[in-house]
C-alpha cells in the first residue's frame, strides 16, 4: 500500500492508493477545520483577483490603477489665470453687496416694525388711560388715592421686611396661611357677633367696653393684613410672577377697593346715634379672606375632606344663626309673649330662638301655630327657605363625603369585580385568598392600586422631580450605571414600574430568562437554593439592586438566564426596569451605551459567565450520569501510538482503505 501526500491550495488532503495495477478509487477530501478552510479559500480568491489586475497593468500601462486617483489640478496660462481671478473677485463683491443690501433691508424692516409696535403700544396706553379717566368720571364711587400712605407706613414696612421678606408666596408660605387663620377669626367675629348684637339686647353698660375692645382688636387685624401682608403677595400676570408694592396696591382700586371700604371706621357714628353694631356691616366685605384661607388650607391638608365637612357644617349653623336672629326680631315686632308663636321672653333668648330656628329650617314639626298674617307669612318663608337651604347643604355634604371615599369605593369595586371573575371560573380558594391579600396590602401600603395611573396625570416636570427624589440616589450607587449620563438615569427612573410581592412569591427563578432588573423599595427578598429552596444565601433589604447584569447579557448560549432563585421575605415592594425600555433609552445616549457595554463586560468577567448553576441535591439524569470520558494518559499515548500519526492511526486508515 502506497501513500501519496498532495498539497493543493487552499485545501490540504491526503490520498492513499494501491499498486499501479490495482483499480483506482475516487479521491476523498478530508476537511480538518471548516473555518480555516473557508478563510484560506477567501485569501486565495483575493490573491488571484489582484494577480489578474496587475497582469493587465503590465500589458497596458494606461489601464486604471486599483488605487483611487487624486484630483487633477488644471493648468492655466497667465492671462487666463488673471482673468479667472478677476471674475471670482467680481462675483465676491457682488455677493457681498447683495448681502449688505439684504441686511440693510432687514434692519430697516426691523426698525419699522419696532417703531410701529412702539406707536401701537403708546396708542394702547393712551386709550387705556382715557378709558380709565372716563370710567373714573362716570363712577358713582370715585377712586381712592392713597399714595401718601407709602410714606406713613415706611418704618413699619421696613420692620415687616426684616421678618417676612419683601415678597410672600401665598401658595407655599405657611406663615401666610397662619396669618390668614387669624384674619378668618376676625371675620367670623364680625359676621356672627355683629348680627347677634344687632338683633338681641346684648348692648348693656357692662358689656359695651368689652365689645369696643374686641371690635378694635378685629379692626387692627384687618388693617395689618391690608397694609402689611397683602402688598407683599405674589401674583401672576401674563405668565410672569409679579411682586406688588404698597403704592401699586393702593392704586389698583378695582381689586382692592372693597378692602379699603371694609376698614372705614363708621363706628365713630356711634357717638351721635348711639352704640350699635349696624355700623360694622362694612366688615362683612372681607369675605374673600375667608374663602382664600379655605382654599389654602385644603391645599396643605393631607385629608382635606375633614375641613370641607367642617366648613359645610359651619354654613348650616350660620343659616340657623341668621334665622334665630330674624325670629327674635319678628317676636319683638309682634310683642314678646303676645302669642303662642312668639318668643315669651323667658330663659336664654339666643338659645331658645336658635332652637326654634333649628326646628323650622330642618322641618322637624311640632311648632306652635302662627295666628296673625305676619306670623303666617314669616313661617311660610321660613319653611320654603329651610327646604331649599337644608336640601342644598345635604347635597353638598353628600358630595364632600363621596369625594372623600371615592378612592375606597374604587378599591372595593375593583376587588369585587376580581372576586366575581375568579368565582365565575372556579379559581381555587388558595389563589383567591392570595389575590385578596394582595389587594388589601397594596391599598393599605400606598393608598392606590396603580401609582402610574396617578403620576401620568402630572406634567413631565413633576413626575421627573418625584422620580428623582425617590430613586436617583439608589441608581447612582449601582456599579453598572456609574459614569453614565445623569439625564439617561432620569429617563430610566421614569420607566420604573412598582410591583408588590406577597410572602413567599418568587421574584425570579433559576433558569428563567432575565428581562428585568429590580430595585427594592420596601421589604426584603432572599436569594435561596438547596433541594427544597430552604437554604438562604443572602438577604437583600430596601435600597438594594439585583438582576442588573441581565439587562446587557445576550440570549446567546443562555447568557441571560437567571442563576439563582429570589423570593420575597414578607411583603416586598419592588421597582422593575424592563430590558426593552433600557434599549429604547440607550438609542439616544450612545456614549452611555458604550460605558454600559464596557462595564457589563468587566462585571461579567469578574462574576464569571452566567450559566445555570445546579444544586448539590439535584439528581443527574440520562447520559449525565456517566460523565465525560477521561483523556488518555500522555505516557500511554506516547508508547502505544494513540495520538495522531501513530501506529493505531495508520492501521485505522488502512482499514478504511
């Protein structure tokens, strides 16, 4: 048997043949490495193409070169070159002249536009001034000019500037809300007690000094509010935040005239007409301070419905107060105790009249029958007013309570619908109990079922501020995201989703495809293993992150498979970032994408390639029970010729032939 070794590029093969008289067998090619074979074939192909190209170059020297030819520079005669330079100069001058003309036209148009706008503005101001003068001339109550007050109040203003500052934000400054509560108390004093003093005989020589003292105190509160607090309030005009000054405040009569009228001391007329509270009716014009305090208080209260219920109850009590005052005036007009319907003058007048007003407006019944025409008309008006007022207040109370329990109603409706669905499809009781537990815990912990449903109603700026305040510090501590663009981290925070896991729920299992990373918001999770998942390797608490490597791993060779079991230890609230969301974000941040790819490779190299890790107690099945065949010892391979080219290899080839 003879053997012939034949070399042929790009494939090396060995052919064996018998003697010359033996019949020839077809030659069979043995490929040792297919990748090397393909690379060699590609190299040989390119070399042949290059050889053919240079053969053509030798035969025809003017044929094209494989390299790109540089651009040819034209050669001009001296006269042509001068002429060309002159033409280019003329073109440049014409272009510059044209540009200057266009700039001049633009400047002239801009100047004309500015002059036109200025003229229109002046005409508008002139028209507004004429209109204001005309309205002032036609107005019944002329405008009040108080520019001198700025000089009088200058020392007090400086002291208040040192304490309050030159400006006050009425929406966020708690000091202003506290002051509004004092102003509201002064307003309620005037509204409740001025009417009671006007109708009931409460002005006696003993009580008049006390009424004067409290009247002066309430007026002092109103004066301080109008002169010291209101001028410092910020307000928005055409989108700009404006800080009012005292002289601006007193010149803007259309909005502040009621405040000025409310502090006019008509009480001085009591020296001529006698002491009565009728001269304090102008204090009622400060009702805006009460509604402003109500709005500001609702905006800062965690449970605003409590104030709404109290305010509606106050409206009802004030209506009863007014009715009791009117009933006493009617009884006094008819004569105290003149009929069974009138107040008999015994006991506490206010309480007895208030009791009558309550039974009348609420239409309880059991009241004495009116006898005179005046009494009948008064009682009819009372009944009609009571039905209207009481029904309105009851409806308002229903709306307030309904708004306060709207969230709880939505939660109950959602849970009832889910339970009805599970009952329809006969879901096991164990699963139903877990669903109920999830509903109850989610509602108790965060007061809603889906946080995203609430946040999506906010503008992007607000959502970003909330997300940054909650999770940005945690994200910046993650090794994988260190060095990335902060704006990219903010975009990632906006893609986080909140998920609640019950005790014992698996967050991820070994072998699952990793598509998310997790941030622990509240609670704990445990990395477990062993035959029955009873072994706890580590416990992760709030603020920890896991699963971040899977975001950058590819599915090739199972690189994105989970390598351990992670279960919730107790109730756990986690933030989840999906791999798809991260890829959508990285499209806009190529530099951060490079940083993540580089750090991902480093972390993978440090932690080792992600591969399924088998538990010690897991039993081997199938061919895995036999294991891999151990290699032949080197000594035996050397003496016995078990390697390539040895005796046994040659015998095997001979047998094949």
